[in-house]
């Protein structure tokens, strides 16, 4: 079962992907995490990517598609795509790529969230540099270490309120049209992301159980 998880910044794609990966033994590909790893490697490509991603803009389709194709072709496991496709051109490329590999996308789930919730959620997010775990910190907390692996917790440079607002604009302009692309294929479903992570997960699993 290959799944695409869509949703605006902070909708909970990464949080739900981690749960789905465990439950269904899927290979989780977060294109945001892939790009952040490239930046952390301090490669020339990473430096170019940092300038784009830190501003909240999208990495060009051609580059993103070639990066993704390499990852997809190295796994036999079913995949959960988190943060890809983000444009209609990427959705078309993904269909072509999967077809060439004799695979297909089984379900596309959009996690919905009111925009009024986005900035608050994202400003309390910390991510582990080592294991990539996503955490929500409380108003008085200042945790610096991942409770799971002891890795350093950090705040993403694109998580300032100004950048988040820009990411939302980019999402509306470039990514929302992908919804119509998938709605036409009958593979599209929506889940209310404005519930506890456990409730969201239950709803996501209910959608997926109908596919199996
Ligand atoms: P990416 O890393 O994908 O960022 P995003 O899409 O903006 O989404 P986020 O990761 O911010 O949110 P999320 O939905 O994963 O939420 P999370 O689970 O963390 O992309 C970053 C950048 O990379 C892009 O802007 C672009 O520059 C580039 N990029 C990536 N893919 C690309 C592509 N395909 N093409 C071109 N460029 C690309 O949750 C957020 C917070 O809320 C966490 O603190 C979490 O603990 C908390 N939370 C989660 N669920 C709940 C809940 N139900 N209730 C309360 N809190 C919750
Ligand atoms: Mg994410």
C-alpha cells in the first residue's frame, strides 16, 4: 500500500507518518527531512537548498523529482510519501515513476487543519537532529535533548511566524491544486487534523483499512 500524505505546514504529516510507518511497516519518505539532511551534510547542493528552504520556498520540481526518484528506486517496501508531491508537475512525475517501477499510489490522504492553528503548533515544535523525532514542547519547557535517543533538539529555520505565513501562501498557490489532481482519480480522502494525534491516527487508519 503506497500512500501520499498531504496537508499544510504543521498539519501533522510527519507525526502521522511515524505512526503509519510502525503500524504498516512502510518506508517513510519525508522530502523535507531529505532536504534538511542534504543541508546538514554541508554539500554544495545542500548550501543551494538551504537558501530556498529557509525562506519557505519550494525546491525546483526538476531537482526535487530527481532526488525522489533515486530514493524510491532503492526500496522494495511500500512507501508513505510525506511532503511530496507538492505541485501538479510533481504529482504527474510520481505517477510516471511509480508506473515505470510497476507500482502505484493506492491512497492520498489530506490532513486538514484550520490556518489559525498552524503558527501556534509550529512554534512549539522541536525536531531531533539524530533520529528526526518530532516533539511538541510546552510553554515553559526548554528541552534540548531528545527523550528517545539523546540527540540535539532544534528549531527549524523556516519555523518563524513570518516564514510559516509565507509557506502557507506557497501551499495555497502551488500545492492545493494537487488535491484536484488526485480527487479526479478517486484515490483522495480527507481527515480532520484538528483532533488529538491519536484520534487523527484512528481516522487515517480507518481510511486505509478500506483500501486493503
Ligand atoms: P516539510 O518539512 O515537508 O514542511 P511542511 O510541509 O511545511 O510541513 P511540516 O513538516 O512543517 O509539518 P507537518 O505536517 O509534518 O507537521 P508535524 O507532524 O511536524 O518541508 C519543508 C520545506 O522543504 C518546504 O517549505 C520546501 O522548501 C521544501 N520541500 C519539501 N518537500 C518539497 C517538495 N516536494 N518540493 C519542493 N520543495 C520541498 O506537526 C507539527 C507540530 O504539531 C509538531 O510539533 C507536532 O508535535 C504537532 N502536532 C502534530 N499533530 C498534532 C495534533 N493532532 N494535535 C496537536 N499537535 C500536533
Ligand atoms: Mg513534516
